[in-house]
C-alpha cells in the first residue's frame, strides 16, 4: 500500500513538473525569446544570424503559407527572406510578438503579429521609399526535447504599403 502511495506522489510530482514546463506562459516566453533574437538580426540585416535562427527554430519539414496561399518549404522561405533582406536599405522598426498561444501536450498554436518599417530603394535612382508591413499569422510548434520548433506558419492578414500606398 505504501509503495502505491509513494508511486502516486511521484506521478503527481512528475505531472506538476511537466505542466510547469509546458505552461503556456513559459512556452510563449521561450518562443518569444527566439523571436527577439531574429528581430535583432533583422534590424542589423545580418543574413547569417537570420539563417541560423531559421535553421535552429524551424523543423526541416516546415511549411509556410503566404497571404496568397503559396506554400514554401523551410529552404524556400529562407531563400526568400535573404532576398528580401538584401533589398532593404535599412530596417527602421521591427516588432514581432505572440498575441495568443494555446498549448496541448507537445504542440503549441500561436497567433503572431509583425510590424516592419524599412527604407527601400525607390523607382527613382536618387530616392528611397518607405516600406510598411503589418502581418498576422498562425504558427504551429512542436516540442523537441526542451525546445519548441515551428512546423507551419500561415499568414492570415497582411497589409503592405510603399510610401503609404497599398501594394500587391
């Protein structure tokens, strides 16, 4: 009888430790910390760190669906990011945050919001333009060991302006 009682306490303690590790606030903080590193690299236009971030935080099977429904692999997403970053003259402002999160076992679903303001080359050779991007997407993460890795991302809303005028 005593063995069953001790075993029950051990199971309860393990359950509490697992719940503490997978607490939505802790999962959100863990993912947000990684996002903050990505934002820092983006502001510096540091392609090597951006690539390192993607490879470390997105599963090899990662799929991204953009606002037009086009699906990209992790490598295609990385290549597009590199191309887009190379076109920026400067990143004037960038914010990336998790606005909501749901955790069920080893899976987390997030709603994420990004605001980007950047300077880009203008159609006129001696001028620049202001790029503004406001995006919302749903992310799905899986827990691998102690780390949460993104498996899918789907843009649900995106507004892109150049010099205050909508594009695409």
